[in-house]
């Protein structure tokens, strides 16, 4: 399959097919967001507005930290009773949720706090619903199956990238199904998010890179995603209603921050200003994907991650250059604006050249974080390409957000180019 991007006529015709003709803007967000170094001190006050008995969902590394001890002590000093589930694992196994609901289902809990990376935040959001709803989490797989609120949730991220602190979706790994599944509902939206960049200072370099790449991919996929021009009924019934004018605002600011902050964090992990900029950008990306959604790179990464056991952010980062090239024919103007936002293009340049410069700058940021820009490095084999393509196409909630149609042949073409690590060609 060959997909050229050199013809301005083809570019304009394709781009006109999915523009935001309505001028629509849609956001979904927590009631309260507190941001800034040291602002975890606000947590007891937010909890006390909701109750006096809290369940904290976290992981073993965080539960053993001095920061966790301080947070727990602060809550208790304000009269809050603290229970802890500390066995949350990466990629959030279904078994974690089952275990937590079994352990705490008979207890009086007023508030659930998610403290940690994306899996801990997703754990808190789903557990809060299951503690009130009962049953098996498999009963709520999918979009809008949850039809009532759970316990109020406060999210406290310790990584800068997933955006889970402000999104109304949780991703769960179901071992019996052999795949990740989504639970999506406005009722998963956190009541409040406390975003404290100081909590990322102890984040290991590999995790910093993976989550940073994830945030960058969220910005790219939201800003260049499909505009759907939904009806009022579609806005009511679906979470991902497409790229829109409000998500674009968050993306533009996020790009301006990540353009320098990620490289500064790599150079000096103790740089709190760089950590703050990165975490603000990750929050912006989360706000964007909450209604625009992620797209092709995320759909393709999921089966690759299952096969190669590579971190999600690393896999998405490795795929992003090739998905961007595939989508370029329908998103020349958006990639050109990314080039200008990232300071590598000027309005006087040819628009296609601006767009290519924007893509190359995204690649340079990924490279600076030591994200491999080829799929062979992840351990993917050519014999697995067709399986990956078939599995990716099952993620319809993601593929529907891609600005250019993803066919089986198209995905295999993306995988072939990514396996070669071919960053010189602008064709598949």
C-alpha cells in the first residue's frame, strides 16, 4: 500500500472531510483541581468536605515511601480514618479490583483516593464504583454501562503522563480474556484532583520517560484526531466526541510546555520547575483526551504491549512517528501548527514543510528521552504484524478517533515502516 502526502490537492480534499464544522467545544473535568508544588497539603481539607473515612488505592513502592507516610499522617491529624490497598500492579489486573472490593466491601468508606501512577488512579475510580454497585467489574466493561455514581474519588498522580487524574475511563487487564479492556463513564470522573509536582521527584528515569512519551502522544493524537461534529444525542451517549475547540486550547498549552520541559527533566531530574511544566502539560493532555480521545498509536500499541511486555508509554512513543506520517495527509494544517508551537516552523514556510518540521521535533523530544524510535527494539517480530493489526482493529473506540481510516493493510504498513525504523520516508 502506498500513501503519498506530496499532493496539495489530495491533502486539502482529505482534510475537508473531518473538520469541526460546528465550532464545537466539549470538556469533562473534576469539580476541583489543585495544582502546584506542595499542594498535597490540601488533601485533608478536600476529604473532610466529603467524609471522614478514606480508602487509599496505591502500590507497594508508594506505600513504603516517606511521602505516603506524611500524607496518611496529615489525613489522620484532621480526623480522617485511613484504610489502604497497596497491591495495585502495573496495567491494573482485574484481580486487584476484585481483591479490594472483597476486602473493603463491608466497611464504611466515604472517599476513595487514588495515589500513584495511572494504574493506581484507574484502580481508585473503578473501585469507588464497585464498592457501591457490587458485582464483578466485568459487568461494567465498555462505555456508559455504569449508570450511577460511586463513592467520590480524589486523584493524586505521582507520575506526569497518563492524564488519568482527570479522565473518566479506566483501563483494566483481564488475564482470562488476554487483553486490556476499558471501563468508560462520566460517573468515573474524579470529584477532585490534587496535582503536586513534588510527588514526581522520586519517579525513576525509565518511568519518567515512559509517562512523558505518553503525555506527548496524548497531545498529538488529541490535536490531530478526528472531528466528528456530533449531534446532541451523540454528545450525551458517547465520551469521545472528537477533536474540538476546547481540547485544542489545552493541547496548544501542553505543547508549549513539553517542548522544553521533558528535555530539562532528563538533564536534571531534580528540576522542580521542569517537573511542574511536565505535570501541567500531562494534565492538559488528560483534559484533551477526555473528550477527543486517543487514536491510532494507542490502538496499535495495546497488542504490541501484550506481546512484548514493553511499558505503554514507550510503545506508544515508538509508534508515534509512523502513525503521524500515516495521518499527515489529513492533518497538514494541524501538524504545521504543532511545528510552530514547538518553535521549528514559521508561518511563512510552505505548510507541508512546517508540518514535517513539527513531526521531526516530536521525534527529537522522544529521542532525547531515550525512547526507541523503531519497533524492532521493542521485540516485535514481522510474523506478528498481522495479529497486531487484527487486534488493533478491535479497539474501535480508538480507531474511530483516527483522522485517517485505519485498515488492516494500513496498520501492517505502519508496522513494517516502524520495524525498519525508517524516519526518512514520508510514504508507507
